[in-house]
C-alpha cells in the first residue's frame, strides 16, 4: 500500500514537472509580468512585517518535549503571515471559501519549508525565524539554536540531517532570491494532491481555476529564471524542484508521526493543529 501511494505521488510530480516546462521558452518577461512580480514582492513584504517575530514568543520551559511542542505552537505567527500573503493574491481571492481552506490546510506545511530555506544557514544547520540570516539579533540566534536542539531531541539526529539536506537543496535552488521563493510558494499553494500524509484530501469546487493559477506562476517562475540561464538549465532546475517537493511530502509525514508519538498535541493552537493534521 505504501509503495503504491509513493508511486502515485511520483506520477503526480512527473505531471507537475511536465506542466512546468510547457511554457513559451522564447518569451521574455513583459511589463505586465514585471507589474505582477512587483505586486507579489510588495504583498509578501507587507504581510511578513505585519506582526512580530515568533522568536520573541518562545519561552523555554524545563521539560524539553514540552518546550518543543511550544516551539511548534509559536509557528502560528509565521502561518498567519503566509495566509495573509495568499489573501493578497488575486487568484486566491477569486476562489470560494472551501477551496481556499483546502489549499491552505493541505499545502502550507510544504510552503513552510520553502520559507525556511530563505533563512537557512547551511554551516550551522539552523533556520532563523525570518526571511534572511543577515543582521540577526541575539534573540533570533538563540531561538534558532534552541529549535535545532529541541528538534534533534524529539526527532533524532538522523531525521535532523535529512531535513538539513533538504533545506540546503532548496536554498541552493532559491539562491537567496526572495522572489523565486515567493513564486514557488504560490505554485505549491495552487497545487492539488501534494499532501502525502492524508489520503482524504477534499475535492476542490473549481479545480480548473486552481490549475490556471498554478500554470500562471509556473510560467512566470520559468521565464524569470531564464533571465540569466538557458532553457536547458532552467528545465533541469525544475526537475530538481519537483524532486525536493516529493522529499518534503515524506519528511512532513514523518515529522507529524514523531510529534504525535513524542508529545501532547492537546494544547497546540487550533491553526497549527489543523495545518499539521492533528485534528
């Protein structure tokens, strides 16, 4: 059963990649494209600054597993920022409430890792709680190191290394370009069936509208990457991105199992409990 499900996800990702290269490879970005990209950047910047960093909210408690559960809980702040960003996107606004809820619930954990890859320090193997590792405060560094220690304690060093390798690969793909990360987030948001940890993902009311939105941002990302690269080089990068998304699915599923086994999710706030499929 497990092998059959993995093959299904691999088939989905081959289709995902096929769509990603069906673009007009000779077309350069138009003025309308740049207007759209600028709007995405501005929306993300505005919403990412809309509330204080969750790092400031982490209060370590004596019992390490409880501290780890609390560190999951305070990620609610980052989740709210991402949801507010999505709300600024016209294609998301045009969906009904059901479809918006499904896309957020089943895709946001994948988006989280894309966001974390922007601030990933591959030398120290830590993630900061904002979009850049530059000019980090002492509190930011303490939060990052505490999270790493608690993560290893709860999930084990081997699993930590698997996540570190994944984040390193994603960071290499994004190459510190926030716009690339933002486009990948939107592509993932408008993807159906990316959730590898729940077989009961609801059907969308308007899957065609969602597919059109995904195709739009795939096209924008492909042509944006081609500004400084060849078609062949960008096509290979999209293959690599597809592979990383498949790894995210597996890691997300394993992470949820670790947390359910090690900790008490009773007091995790409702939003994070829903996103991590604890409820």
